[in-house]
C-alpha cells in the first residue's frame, strides 16, 4: 500500500541528495526574490518618477519608501495572529493581491494615490514574507532549517540588486508604466510558484519525495522565533530600503 508520507529513510535520503537540496534551495530563494522585489525595484527609477509627477526628489522618496509603513503594520499583525492563518493560503493570497497595487502604480494619477498604493504593496509583501518565514520555521526539520533560511535570505538580498537593475532597464526601454506591469506579472509568478511548490501535507517533520514541506502543528517556540525574525528582518529591510544619498 502506498503511503502519503514517506518513511524516515526516504526523508533522510532526500535531505542528503545533492540535486534535491539544490532544487529546494533555488525554489526557496526564488520565492523570496519574487516576494520583495517590488520593495527595491521602484527605488532605481525614483528620479524618473519625480520628473513624471513633477515633485521634488524628497517627496518622491517618501512616497516610494512608504511601503515600509505597510510592511511594519502587516508584519506585526501577522506575527500576532499567525496561528490563526493558513500559511500556504495566506502566502498565495498575499502575492496574488500584491499584483493589483503594483499594476495600478502604472496609472496612479497623483502622488497621494502613488503613496497609498505603495503602502498596499508593503502590506502584501510583509504578509507573504512573514508567513513564509513561519512556514519554513515550522515545517523544516532541524537539519534543513539553516539551509532553508539561508536560501530565503539570499533570495531577499538578490532582489535588492537585481530588482533595481531590471527595473531601470525596463523603464529605460519600455517606460515607467510598462515597468510596473512587468513587476505585477512577477508577483503573479510568485503566486504560481507558491501554489505549485508549497503544498500541505500530513503533520510530520521533513520533506516529501519532491522536497515539498509537510505541515506541522504550531508551537510556542515557533511563534517566538517568528516574532524575533520579523523584528530583525524588518529592521534590516527598512534600512536597506532607504535611498542612496
């Protein structure tokens, strides 16, 4: 009879299989990249946005970085009510909704609307980011947790540089509006990735045959780790989001 959850031997084999570890690392890093790439990408086109809205660079910088306010609110809310939220569904909804304000930025009529949409982006990005941290923290075995978190943070850092470069290139060749539409598509790609990779399973530790996570019950320790991680990473992202002088 086939079993829904592989044996411990199979799980240990998967954890030590080089191709499986590499695939898992790439997927986790890519999901992080697609989650927060909007945070950094817009900063690369800040001068062009200031000219388009005919405002000072300082005013445009405040509007662009207002996403961090939404992130602060969402990160705190998710950490407080995390045990009531379905991880996979929450990540999927957050990334799907994220594409809406991203696309609407292309047609934002004024700076006030632009600022409001950036705050909405922050709410969605932080929700997906925080829930993914909780997902990895609760569903990775002790042996896999370090690698999983390292891959996620690596994808986060990569989105800082690559997001800026891609945003500048797209805006230069296709225009500001096309830039936001392009990143809205990336948001939807992130949602598709989550729907195909982060799958629910039985409440046992480890990975399945394809390296997919299995659900674990919530624990007090995981909630404490989640809140600590949100505080540290939230501070780091707020600092790294500041525009260069």
